[in-house]
C-alpha cells in the first residue's frame, strides 16, 4: 500500500462537524517552482471526500453497484492562499454545509498545521450511473448525512 493511500479508520478524524484526512506532499505533486501544482489540491480534496464517505460507512463502488448512483462535482469555488511544498504534511478537511435531495454542498480546506493554504466550496451532485442525470441521494446515505448535520448544529 502506498503511503498516500492510508486507512481512514487509522488516520482520519471524523466528528460531528468535520472530517480530516492527512496528505504528505510528494515530489510528483510539485511543479517546476517546487510547490504543489494547483490541480493537485483538487486531487487531495477528492481523496478526502471519498474517505469521508468511507468513514461514514459508504463505499462509492457499492453505491454505484447497489443504487446505480455516483457523485460528480457540479461546481467548485477555490481560493489558493499559500503554497505547499515537497514533504509538507497537510490536512484536508470536509464539512457538510447543506444537503439537498440530489446534491451536497461541502466546505473543504487544506492546512499545514494551523496555516490555511486552500479553501473551497464544492457542490457534488448524485447522478445515475447509466444516464448521468440527477437522482436522489440513496436514502441510507441521506439519512446518515441528516444525522451528521443535526449533530453538528450548535443552535
């Protein structure tokens, strides 16, 4: 197993408000300037979203097989605040912001220690595997996410 593909049960953090996933920057992640190539931050966030679902008990392969549904990014807004460099230890976070019948709004961030490097708002849509048309999020996942959202409310 490569160092980048760590077990979510051993290295991630899931609480009622956010999920975090560790990533180390490898040489292959950097550009000529020696910093992380901008598109690789999107890859780090994708991995964290996958591990977030896995930590909640939902494997995306099983969702596709059993429910004919997959998630796709339908929109993304990202701010690059500071660069990361080779060998940096980063933390990628996922926070549920809003849950709809067929889409999920997430806040994601990438930090190095306490320093914010990247912030993003991500809308993921649930689509049918055959038609790629929007479909309802499978009820088992939707119910789980509603419970997580309710636990995370402070008011």
